């Protein structure tokens, strides 16, 4: 059974883009005291995120799978989060996740920092690269490749070699 509600028909109401647009406008006025003047859309291609705010068009895209799995409450949380990005960006304030204004506004309106993971969906892990110092044998594990001609061991300044 799905979290939020076991009734799939109940969620279908919110999978309509007209209903989504009205809900976003309503939440914007209720929690932010400002109108939402752009488009709210569903994007089926979103996988690991609940939604996103588009900087250039100012539109908000929502992952419909979040609505199916977590219902109305999950949808409202995602909308609040994206509206924090939207209103702060429009006002020229700090709209990024690490900005103080963003964190403060999210707390004020009760927006979640992250959305719940959809069951069965995994975030793709990037390949790890392992380097070993030829001097002291210390190993370094990195997500990104490094240029071994530019970097040396931080412990003994020895030459690094990529392990295969």
C-alpha cells in the first residue's frame, strides 16, 4: 500500500496539471503572501528529485511519481520547497540550498529539505577512483579522477599512482 493513502483514485486528482497549477498558486498566497505567476508542470523524466525550479523560465516542475507514492502531503512539501527557490530568486536573495535566506524561509513555511525516496529507485553511485602513494602506500579514494602529474601525497609528498 502506498504511503499517504492507499486509494490511487485520490491521487489522480493531483496528477492533473490544472489542479497542480491552482494548488501551487494557492500555497504561494497562503504561505508566502505572494502570487506565483509562472507555470507549474509535471515532468515524468525526473528520477531522483521531487521537483525543480527552473531559473530561466521561473517554472516549477514536479515529479508525478512522488504524488503517486507519497500523496497530497508529499506534493505540498515539494511545492513549498520549490516555491522557496522561486520567491527568493525573484527577489534577488539567496535561493540556493546552502544560503541562509533559503534555510530560514524553508523553516518559516515548514518546507522539507529533501523529499522521500521512491521505493525501488536508487541514486546512481559514481565510480570511485583509488590512488596509492608510491612512497608511503597511503590510499586515496576519490569520486573524480585526478591528474597524478599535478597532485602528490598529502602525507609524504610521494608520487600517486592509480590502482586498476
